[in-house]
C-alpha cells in the first residue's frame, strides 16, 4: 500500500485497518508500488501460470491424468509453502534441502536457472512498461478535468 500526499494521517490509518482485516499490509514508496503489485496482486496469476505449464509438461509424458497431476502439483506447492512459512525456511534453503548434489533435482534446477531469469526479466519489463503507459494515460485524463 502507498498513500499519496492527498491522504491525511487519519484516512491512511482507516484504509490500512480495512486492508489489515483481509491480510498483511506492507507500506511501500510510490516508486516501489508497481513491482509490489506484480509480486502480490498479479502474483497469483503468474504463479498459477507457472504451475499450469509445469502441469501441462508432465501431462505430455502420459503417465497421469490431469486431475492426478494437478493434485500432486498443488499438494507439493502447499508443502513447499508450509516449509517457507511455518518452518521459516528461505527459498534457497528449500532448494538445498531437496536437491542432492549431482542428483536429478539439481539437474532440473540448472535448466530452470538457464531459462527463468530471462522469462522474469521480460515479465517485469513488459508489465512495468504497461503500468507506466497506463499511469501516463490516466494522468492525461485527470488533467483534462
């Protein structure tokens, strides 16, 4: 959440309390807001897209039904999130816990490390550009009135 200069302290507290009733609130500076929106507001769609592509790739191997794969993927994600949240592990710690040196998981992580950085750089470049264009358009519309 970010407040602009027009929001007084009392209104800011009121809005923050409403959002706190739904979840955690993180205050950010205006220049951080769009990246934060990618991570939180758009994040569920982005993460679901990743899980969907993971699921679709597994289905191409032909061993399981869609329902079986989706169940395995969602339960695995749930377990991973429990490690991160309840065990307070870092992302790196989870990878180290699962990936045996020289093993299968480590080989898979190398593949992800080769392709994902570019994908996420492109994602942020495109979405942040879209935010900027949208904000510019909204500012022009606001100035008209």
